[in-house]
């Protein structure tokens, strides 16, 4: 079906992705929800559908090229346009460098970094069409405060998120002339399931909230065509730019 505005959100089954997908739906976007776990994704899909939002679900491991191609094709077939792409899927696996698992390293590289250029490549015709129409096509890439300051035990995660920040900068230089803007979000710990491992150390109420991330994406949606915000850093008060 044709939609006035449409979006793809990866990592959409919970946390930041689900919260942003809801906000986009409430603002009139038809949203393709992409996530790796089919059951968790189905629950998020049913939840948003019950709220009257226009959504579809595509179960896909974004670390797999064929899955990325399929997800974008499913979105194109359903909605025919793309105004917002949120590359939010990510995984963090901590380990000291002396105990580095190549398999776990490759999972993080594929999910956190390699997926982004694949989604851009596959989405570019639709993003270009949206940019030509309203000069405000938007790509939001979820990085991390660990992409601004390297973190011990999370060295591979940090490296991927530094890559996200750098790739976002490159995309702005390459695509701004087409009316396509890119923003890297760089939060510290957000109160989501991904941060459960540290909640004995930092109270959930003292973490950044998903509502903070939603507010930032809403801000990006409100900008005029003549303004791009390439990066937003979210810190907990007193953290000094580190995770803890």
C-alpha cells in the first residue's frame, strides 16, 4: 500500500528500536520492523498493531547480506518509499583482548558495522527519491558513547561504534547534496534489556531513558532541510563521557 511517509527500523523488537518505531508510527509513518528473533519481533508487531499503527515485520539477521537485501525489498514492496532509515540493531560482547573469540568479534563487526553500508546501498534509490521530494530524508545510526571513547573489555564493540560514527560522517559528505541526512546517536547506558548486565552497578533510573532517544529522533524529524545534526552524544551526569 502507498504511504505518505515510511520508515525502516532495525533492532525494532524492544528497547530503543521499538520506542522509536512507535513514535514514527504515531507521526504517520508506515514502519517496517526488522529484528533477528521472530517471536520477540511478532510480539512487538502485535503490540504496535493493537495501537492502530501501520507496521509490518521482517525477521532478519542484519549481519547477513541476503537478509538485508530481503528486508529492504519487503519494505519497498509494501510501502514503495523510504523517508527514515534507523540502523539500530547492535550487539555488544565484552571480553579481555587475550580471550578474544574470533566468532564473537565477527558477529559484532557484521551486526554493528557491516550492516550499515548494506542498508544504505539497498535503500539508496528510495532515500534519493524522498530527498528529491522534500530534502529531508533521514538515516539514524545508533552508535554509542563507546564510539567516542574506547572502553576496556568492550574493545571490539568500541571499534565498531567508532566505525559507525566515521561512516555517518562520510555519508553526510556523500549524500547531503541528495537531500539525505545522517545522524549518529552516541548514548551511554540506556535503560533497556541490553544494559541488564550493569543494572546492579547503575540504577535503571540513573541511566539514559529510551524516551531521551525518542526525543532526539523527534528533534531530527523537525529540522528544516537546511540543517543537519551529524552526531548526538548522550551522557549520564557526571560520567565524563565514559560508560560507567
